[in-house]
């Protein structure tokens, strides 16, 4: 909004020319989201506490430490991320950019689904919330609509294709239906993977911040013709504007982490985890880096696979591979302290983020 109002006046007042730089607006979006999180975080948490007398319902089959120590902690803290992210993006991004509106739409829509789920959990005092099939159907519908708009906004030469990392000019043609199916898998899969990872204080938001930084750089690079020619990447005109949104997500994420650091004052809830996971998935589809997201977000993949393996193993053999799924609860049941699990998982996420970033050069 600020860009759209002030940059056209650069001929009259030359300092307004600064707003044309993505780097400047990305830093401004980061700082805006961070400061806004600090300003409203305490008030929002107190309001959530007044509305949620008993806090988020804790699953009874979870670790005993969770049932005791986390009882009474309010959920829906993802509202803090959504508000800060949305305000900062609307202030600093180019609002004529279709990619910004598509990814922001995914984020808000998934956040709304998550809010409904959290609301039912709190009001009904039941950790199940919205029926799984209903939540999945809504997520697929939102992702499919977004995928169609992404495909129409993409360059004709790249439309309906899958780009392979490490290879310079290889594009796998998928067709419209195939592309939408792939995009839905990436967006919904990432959203639910972040949701599964969100089980310990600070566990999910740390890797999300790291992945957001990496994909902010990827969006900036693939949106710049000079860099794409140098690195042999596929150029997506105007996709660089998404670096503003992702910078806002980093700022909002750090602001949320201030309140979510152990012991957490508030939980992210599905309101936040579904939203930010959907945002990352949407950016990966826009930038043609869907496979790289599986590397950068490898921790989320690992957590999801642990749940799938656990369910299939118990269904087919009656035995459990892990003491408890998702994976972070397995280590908790083995006696690892919660901060130990969180910091070690963050280290893994940081390593995977660097490996994913390296794919930009390995061609």
C-alpha cells in the first residue's frame, strides 16, 4: 500500500524512489511485523486467556509432562502471526502483484480453517475439533483454486510444468489437471506437515522461520532475470515480490516465538500452523521449487513420515515403530528434555535449509 501510494511520487520527491527496492521493502516488512507482534502480543494473549478458561485441550494419550505442564495454556496464538503478517504485507508489498494476493489468500484461508478447528476444540473441550475429512476437503478446495490462479499467472513456457533441481533446462509437462494435483499436494501437504510438527514450545516456528528466509531468497532470485541467467534458473517475472511477504512472515514468526519460547505463554494452534505451512507451499509452487521445499522443509517431512509409518505399522502388524508419533514425542517418551528436542530439531532444520539453498548453484 505504501509502495503503491508513494513510489509514483518519486519524480516529485526523490527519496520515494527507495520504495522500488525489494530489499528495502522486505526489511521494512520484517521490522513492521516484528514490532507489531511485540505491541499486540501481550494484549492478544490476555484476551485469549479470558475466552479460554481451561486453555487448549491436551490429548490424553500424550506424554504425562504435557498433560501437567501445558494445561491451561491458551491456543489460537497463530492469530498473532496472521495479523502481523497480513498488515506488514499489505503495507509494503506491491498490491498490483497477483502472486502476493494468491499466497496471502492461501495463508488467510488456511488460517480460517485452522481457527474454526481451534474454536471447536476450545468450546467443546475436545482435542479433535473439525472432522478430519471436512478440514481436508476445505484445504484441498482452497489449494486447488489457488493452483489454478498460479498457473494462469505463470509464464506460458513454464505453465503446467514441474522443474527439477540440479538440472538446467528440464521441465516435466503435467497439464492443467496434473499441475493442480501437484500444487494441492504441495500446499496441503506442507500445511499439515507444519501442523504435525507443532507439538512442542517453539518447535515448529523455528524451522518455519528458516524455510521462510530460504524461500524469500529463492523468490528474490527467480524474480530477477540477471540472477536466473547466471544461476540457470527458470525466471518467474514479478515473483520476487513474495520476498516481502516472506520477510513479514519471518518478523511475525520471531514475534510469536518471543511469547512461544519455553514455557509457552500461548500455542500457535491450527490457526497458525495450517496458515504458515500453506504460505510456504504456495511460494514453492509459484517459484517452481516444489521439490526443493521437500529438502528445506525436510524436518516437516520427517515428522509426517513418522506418523504415516506408525499408523501403517500398527494397522498391518499391530506393532508401533516409535514409542509415540509424531517423532518429537518419541524422543520425549525416551526421556529427552523438551528444550533438547527443540534445539536439536532446529539444528537439523538449519542444515537442511542450507542444503536446499545450495540447490540454487548446483546445476
